[in-house]
C-alpha cells in the first residue's frame, strides 16, 4: 500500500470516528433540550456539514490518486490535512463547550 493510500484510509477512519463523536455530542445537546444554549444547538449542524464536506473531499482525493500526478496528489493531501486539522479543532472546541460543567 502506498503512503498516499494509507493516508486516505487513515483519514477516512478518522473521519468516521469524528462523525460518530458528532452524533454522540448531538445526542447530548438534544437530550439537554431547552437547557442547551443556542450556540450548541446550531453548531452541530455546521460541524456536520463541514464533516460531510471533508468526507466528500477525501473521496475525491482517493479518485484523483488514480489519474493525476504525484505533485497534484501531494497538494490535495496538504489541503485535506489542513481541512482535517481545522475540523478536528472545531469539534474539540464544541466538545469542550458541550461537556463543560453547568455553571452553578
């Protein structure tokens, strides 16, 4: 397996894990109902859309590997990595917000 295909496989696995985490966090916000703040209720939809875009981008990168030069694929990998880093940071911020103890 090439390094690029390993990157794709790892990225897809990480995206699946992140998607499951978003689903779990969404469940917590839904369970909180009216007690959830507006940002928490709205943010999960934005993050899910970004997550879906990341999955689409990864599928497109996997397809590009088959037909494009290594330089083009390397550029796409770098772009995917930046998107992943940003998405992961956004989910971390959301997780911290949703799971913070309620103010007394």
